[in-house]
């Protein structure tokens, strides 16, 4: 019952997304003095179970027409059109603020645990929880504000604040991409050692969640051996793929909440306009990828009377978008990492196992002829399986490094055309000017 209450709170908070975004972070949090207070701090799902909005806004999962773009607030309009100078001096970028708020909460919890001392398995679990949240926050920051694989040769050498304590300082310590990676790696390795295999509630991280996040991180970093190992461990720790043949396309939201694929619950912020029935719709290029035998098309999308196609396949079973971790993502990572490591048969087995639960009866499976064809198929399935998860943005950053998979994105508004080329520095968001004043 408590699990349902926690997720209900998440969904209610998301339904009123604008009110959530107006909440100011609490800068006067005292260091907790008991395990119960640390646990309460880390159960703050409204703050901690959050995935950045801009990862969806800037990607190519949806299309906004002239009316839709005009209805966006200027800041989101600038990000949607990949403006080279999207920020005004006083703009507050909530993804930046909220990720660093997560880091601060994690650090408060860790300092509280240090002062309390080791009192058994509960303190270890809470330490692992805090480390997981800090790693998750820094990884999300890195996919937005640090250079990705497509800009490795750009010489940008961007640095962002790194905070390992709650101490307020006028000039924060700055770290580059490699230093942030070391922090993420170390936090996740420790979290995987400290957390229980499965959580008491899906809103809390677990050992499985740590490995699932590790698999996502290593794939983004192109460390395919570790990515495969982490994905394999994620799958070993449990969870079961849903058989989409058993779901009902006639339901308003066909994907059930608390389904067997969810490892850790999180939601993507600021999603109210993504499901507009009159101005926003799914990208035609994405919809065209689904074959007639693919059950996902009817379950994930709905055609409105206007002819617009909206997404309805969130694993939160409603309008709020799922930004958490799930077993289907682990299978996709295992398949891709296997193929990139030269193990085509293992990759084929993983992707076919996933697709047998996604395709109509009678589907015969796919065969891999060579590495390039295998990667093409897997990456296409990744797009079809994980729309509106916020993962497409980081995928574009890493895939645009490879000439075989590069894409140029284009949008039009008010008679102007806007392009995002594979090597564009617009793949790195500018640090908000109001934050630069503290450097």
C-alpha cells in the first residue's frame, strides 16, 4: 500500500507540473541526526525521482507546429529550436537547479550518516541510496552541460561545479568531463555494493537499479564491456518483460503502472504540453519505423480526431512521462554492447527475446548478417522501444560520433529553418548566467 501511495504522490506532482517547477529548493536543511530522518530525506521523491525535461525538448521524438512553438515559453522555445544563445541573463534553468538540488540532498544524507556512524545494514542501504542519487544527478548534468562523444575532438573542455559536501562556498570547485565521470563511476560502484538486490518500494533505488544505471552510463561512455556486464547483472537480478500481446490497445493508457519491467521509478519534469491534442504530435519519421506486426505502435500512440498522434505509452500509465530504469532498456543495452564487442549471436538472442514480447504472433525473429547490420537493427529497436524516455538526446550525442549513424535534425518556425548538425556545439547547453556569477 505504501508503494502505491508514494507513486501516487509522484503522479499528482507531475499532473500539476507547473506548480512543481515553481517550488524553490530549501537551502536551510539541517543535517539529519537519525536514520529515520535520513530515510525521510531520501524518500523525497518529488525532488529525487526526477529526470531532466530538456532531454526530451531538444530531441526528435515529437514535432511541434507553428501554433505549438508559439505557445511555448520563450526558454523552451529557444531550446526546442536549438538557439545558439537560448538563455537570458536572469533565466532559471530548472534541470540545472533540480539536478544540483539532488546532489545537495544526497550530500546532506551522507554527512548525516557519517555523524550517526555505522549502525548496521540500514545505514549501508541509506548510504548506497544517497550515492545512487548523486551519481544519477551528475550523469544527467553531464548529458546536458558537458561535451558528449560527438564533441570529443572539439577542445571545449567545459567544467561544471562539483559538490561533495554541503558547505556553502562562494567559488565552487569545478570539474571537467573526466573528473565528473570518475565521481559517477565511484558512486555507482559503491552504491551497487551497499544497496539491497530489490527495493521495498519502486521509488527507492536498489542494487539492480545501480547496475541498470551503470549499464546506461557505460553505454553512453562507449565502454561496451562494462556496459554488457552491468546489463547482464541487471537482468540476472530479476524482472520480467511484459508480453504486449496481453495488453489492450482500447485502454486510455495501455501500459500498466507497477508493471514487471520497472526497476526504479522516476518522472520527467515539465511534460504538460507534450500530450497536447491540438499542436504537438509524434515525429512522422519515428512512427514510420513501426511495422504492421509491431504491437508497440497501437499501444504507445493514439490518433486524435484532429489527426494528430500523441504518445500514451508512459510506464507511469498516464500523462506524466517515465524517466526511470527498466528491464527492457537493460536488454537493449546488452544487445548493443554484445554486438559492439564482437558477440553477434549474444546480441541477436537478446534483441529477439525482447521482440518476441513486442510483436504479433507468428513473428519469426531477425538474423544478424554482420556488425553494421546488427547495429542498425538494434539502434532502430532502441528508438522504437524507448520513445519519450529522455534517452534520445544522449543517444544522438554518442551516435553522431560515428559517420555511419550521424543525423542532422531540422525544424522550421516563422519562415526560418533551424538545423542541429552532428558536430554542433549546441549539443552542449550553456551554463545559466546566474550560475556563472558564482564562479
